[in-house]
C-alpha cells in the first residue's frame, strides 16, 4: 500500500486548522497516511489528526533540537524520514513556511513540486492550480519517484475519517547547516494568520488613511476575523505588506471575505476569489467588485462598518 506523508504546521503551539484539509486529501488516496511533526506536542496533534484519517504521527527530532526552526535542517530531516518510512508523496501547506520547506525538500529529491494547489489526486499524481490571476484552472501531472505538493490553505475541505493514530519518534542525523536562524520575530500584522482566517475584512483605497483601518480592526475583533488590504492601501503606506491580498500579496480562502472600499481589480481577485462568500461595501454601484460578489452593499463604508461592528458586538439572542 502506498504511503503518503503530510507535513503538519503548528502556530503558537497549536495545530493550524488548515492542516486538516490536507490530511483529508491524503486519506482520499486510500494509502497509509503519516503525519510529520517537527514542533508542537505529538500526542495532542495525534488526538486531532486521527479524526481525519492520519494513522501515524511521526515526531521528527534533529541533531539541532526539536523546535528550532531552520529550513535547511528541517528539509534534511524530512527527507531522511521520507526515506526511512518509504514515502514518495509529500503534502504540505503552501504557507510561508511550506513554501520554504517544500521547495527545499523537492529540490534535494529532484522531485517535481506543485505549489498553491487547490485540488490534488494522489492516485493519478495530478493537481489543479489557478492560473492567470484566477482566469483559468490548470491540471498538472507530476512524474518521477517523488512528488511534492503545497496545498493552498483552506482550499480543501476537512472530512472526518476517524481512526487510531500511533505516535512514533524519528531521530534524523542532520549535519552542520550552511544557514543559521539568529532571531525569529513574529509579525505585527494580525493576531490571526490571514491565510488561516475563516473571516477576513479587508480595506482598500476607500479607507482614505491608515488610522481608518482601526475601524476594520474593531469590527474584526468582534468575530475573530483577520484584517486584510488591497495593494493600493499597502502602497499608500497605510498598512503593512503582510496584510496585502492578491496576486503580489497573500492568497486566501476564508469562508467570508468582506471588501471595504476595494474596487475589485483582477489582481486583487487573484488572491481571494476562492472565498466562500464575498461581500463588497462600496459606494460606486459600477465598481467591478459589485458584479463579482455574493452580496453588494452600495453605501459609504464609514456608515456601514461602524454599524456592523455595533451589531456584532451586541449579545446575540439566547447568549448569556
Ligand atoms: C502586477 C500587478 C500586481 C498587483 N497585485 C495586486 C495585489 O496583490 N493586490 C491588490 O489588491 N492589487 C494589486 N495590484 C493593483 C491593482 O491593479 C489595483 O490597482 C488595486 O487592487 C486597487 O486597489 P483598491 O481597490 O483599493 O483601489 P481603487 O481601485 O482605487 O478602488 C477604491 C474603491 O473604493 C471605493 N470607495 C471610495 N470611498 C469609499 C467609501 N467611503 N465607501 C465605500 N467605498 C468607497 C471606490 O468606489 C473604489 O471602488 C497589482 C497590479 C499590478 C499591475
């Protein structure tokens, strides 16, 4: 039986929810599904991962310690684990970390790498990717001994497939890396990872200045949403580039995307068109986004956003 490995990502000590959709894709292949974990608590992770078809959680240790991030050391450790467990297909998230790690693993294995996949078939070794700023979907086939796929966070649905996961340790013997990580500084942009968020409220040029983004932060707080931005807002210096959504920013797939004062350029859509529901707040009824969203609110965002925040802050009926 074929074995598939899923590279698990942890944030602030917790399993990123978007790992689960990747586990489901691995489980769908019908092969044995193994999770590789380089940080975090393996027993805790196993308790969740086994609900999504993961049969074994392998806690990988390196000569340089368990939880110290070094992409070169981690890539080497992952390859050793792949060889030991006879794994030929590796799946991970196309996150900042995944883009660094998976590319290194693929390069060393001389394996084909498909990044930002929105669907994957591990039996046929095919994956779908969005092309030309989302105007087309292309299906790629990978060939060779090894296959590496980076999945767009939240693009795949997590489907429960309960089983019992064993936990094992694997000690990789990693040599002296050419790269050392001196300092890791968390971004100041958002408490919630933009690519992981279920709800994103984004602002564009219509926000007028950086201070007005506090309106979005206040609204976001009420529903544990993340704040995003268009490139126009980022280029104006109102918010950090870490918040930019779009072709040259982050690609996001939240359940709900609320665009405030954003016109809906193709480059912005390239980053958020796979959102479940798109809501646009724009005072121009002819703005491109108004015909491309699920719900259009044709009004001044400075009236709507504070009103929305007040409404969301009010305790819901039935809640204590
Ligand atoms: C190679 C390339 C890459 C790019 N990558 C990206 C990218 O990654 N992400 C990105 O976003 N863009 C990107 N762009 C830029 C993109 O083309 C647009 O210029 C940009 O998305 C426009 O941002 P915006 O919608 O905020 O601004 P605008 O297009 O100026 O739209 C502002 C909107 O706000 C509305 N508005 C104004 N005031 C209010 C108000 N009070 N209430 C309600 N509505 C209001 C207006 O009606 C208007 O529709 C890229 C461009 C290029 C060429």
